[in-house]
C-alpha cells in the first residue's frame, strides 16, 4: 500500500505545482502588458517552459501506469518525446521574436514601469521557490522531476534578474536595461530548449542514453560467469527514464537451464548498475552439439567468436 500512496503524493504535488506555475505565467504576461516590460514578457515565456517540464513529468508519472497493448508493445512513453519536440520548437520561435524585439528596443527605447515590474517578478520568484521546495524531495529518485526542478531553478534566476533590473530602471530611468534583461533570460531559455530538443532527438534516434557508455555495459556483462563475449550490443531509451538493451551473448557450452541463470544475472546487473528495465538477449555458443540440452544448435559463424564487438 505504501507504493501507491507515494505515487499519489507525487501526482498531487505535480498538479499543485502546475497550477502555481500557470498562475505565475498568467501574472507575468499581464504584467508585461501593464508595465511595458519586454524582460517580464521573456520571463513569462520562460515560465511556460517550466509548465511544459512539469507537464512532461506528470504525463510520465501517469503514463507509466498505463499498460502496453498489442499495438503499442512498449507503451506510450514516446508521446512525451513528441510533445517535447513540439513545445521546444514553439518556445524557440517565441524566443526568436523576443530577441528581435529586444534588438529593436535598443534603437527605439521604451521605458517600462520598473517598480511594478520588480514587484510582479518578486511574486514569481516566491512561487518558484515554493514549487522548488515541493519538488526537491520527490526528485531524488525521479529523472523527470529532476529535469523539472532544473527548469524551475533557471526561471528563479531569470525572475531574480528581472527584480534587480526593474529596481535599476526605477532608480536610473535607463531604458536599455529592459531589452538587455530580455536577452539574458532568452539565453537561459535557449539553453533549456536546446537540452530538451537534444534529449528528445536522442530518444527518437535510439541513441545511447546520456551518461551511459556502451563499452562499460559490455565489459560488465562479459565479466559475469559463463559469458565469453558480448557483441551486437544496443542500449536505447524507450521513453523518459525507460531504458532497453539487446545483445548477442557468446557463452560456453551449457544447458538451457544454466543459460536462464545467466539471463537472470545479466538482467539484475544492468537494472542495478545502469537502470535498464527491458533486456533481450540472444545466446550463442562456441561448440554446440546437436541435442536439446544446449542453448543453440547452429554452427558458429566464422569470425563470430573473435571477441567483443559492437
């Protein structure tokens, strides 16, 4: 019973965080119109990135409970990747418009209401800090929440910059500060969007998950008792946090029941060390006899036992 309640707690926190972030985005969009601040508008776009990141985390949490089907044998994990590509593209387009407008304002200055601008950004900063505190505990063992927490921290930095900039505008009357802040926050957005699009593209191209080295996985598998060599090794991401592995495993001549023990050992090891949840292995052996006791009864293809390869 403890596992479901923990999941429910995460879902409730994510929904509350989404509501708070949506409130900040609406407030800053309104504030950008009310004060004439491009920096506040840019930060509002950045908050939309937080909303997107939290939505991805919530979708992954709920979607993970949805079973695979005969048509979707890996489940629905990659829907969030398609959403990442779409939202990242929209955010890049919005950021490009903001950069264009910021450059324009350097030549045609517009003085925003600095004091109100700082006040609205301060509310956003307080809400960001609240959301961050809500997520920090749950994010320790959840990759999606860790990514969302990264976005929230980036937005907190942007909100702080707008607070300082608004105070400086109120004190000095320097109109150039607003577009300069817009470019600073836009740079933060571009960095975040680049990470999202890069990771989404890696998943769709079935690239090796970041931080994981195929050579290290192969060596770890080859070190297990009974395994002679590993080749045709592939590791990829099904969806956020879901990794899969397939490989050809060369074993010494043994019974099928013993090969099952090797499969179980490989599965347990890659789950613990490399966070791989789906394992598919094809066993091969060097010296197969024509009977039903051994793993394979096909003659070894010349060159297949030459050692590990990928």
